[in-house]
C-alpha cells in the first residue's frame, strides 16, 4: 500500500495538487527488521516532496478505549511544520463493563477443546505468552479479525464458570464505533443464523480506533487554524 500511496502522490505532484496533510496507521511491526528498510525509503520519498514526518506509537487506552492496541501513526505535513503528538488530548480509560453485552448465546461460548486448554487455571494472563487466552477484567487485548483463535482480544468469564468470546457488537464498540454504525453494517452483512459473523469481526479488527483519529484530526484542525 505504501507504494500505491507513492504512485498517487507522484501523480498529484505533476498536477501540483499534493495534499497538505497525510495520515497513516500501521502495526508496530512496520519498524521490524523485515520492513523498516522499505519504510525508510518511503519516508525519504515523502521528504523529497517537501513533507515533514512525525511518528508516534499510540495506544487506544490513552483515548478512553479499554483496548490495549498499540499502533504506529505517521502525520506528514507539507511544508516546514511538524506535527506534535504530545498535544493530543488524552483521556482516562473507561472500564470495559461499559462496552459489554449481557449474553450467553451458545455461539459465543468457548467450547472447542483446543481453546479450552488455553484458558489458564490461575486466570492470570502471562505477559508475552501467546499460549494462553486472557480472561478480560478491566480491558481487553488488541481486537483482531477473528476471536475464535489464540491469541485473541480475550474472553469473558460467565457466572456459570463458562467463558465466551467478545461479540461482534462489542468489538465494534471497542473500536470506538456507535451502535448505529454497527447496525448499519449488520444490515449489509447479515451473516448466518447461529454462527459468528466473520465479516463484522474482520471489519472491526482491520479498522482504526475512532477516538484516536478524532484526537489527531482535532489537533490537525488546530495546526491549520494557526497557520
């Protein structure tokens, strides 16, 4: 996708229509040894067009969402001004109970033997050990494109000592979307009765936390006003 962005920007440069701002989001693995060289080439290309690049890893928890989601954000501004991520308005993380549904629907129950074996007896998540499922307390792990796998965002313990996966709606809420957004998507992707809706899980896992974007846009508007 970076090279597609490069192609588009190259064409816009010929038309003298380069955008003032460029915002990109990616996983932290972007800066791993496998990918960092490609990123550096792209960043140098942006600089050759006259952009100033600012980069920071932001966690959804910093913006009120109880999801441990670290992502790399890059804001590139055409001209001499750099974006200051420190000016973003951070807010206290909400408790995940505000995002959860009260459901014991059978389709969400962890029943697969391979998954049940990954629930730690102590109910404590071992940091950096992806052989276990996290029992969700105050927050979840990163929302991914699938929940019926390990690792996933975590599981909920029910009062009958069973466990369930996060619902599709919960994943959308934990990405910062309103229920009306979820319901609109559900109308387009109804899924199969009694089955998890893979499309809606995928859309949530591949999205960007709304509140993080809002904080960045708010500061970009302020930058534009000052200029």
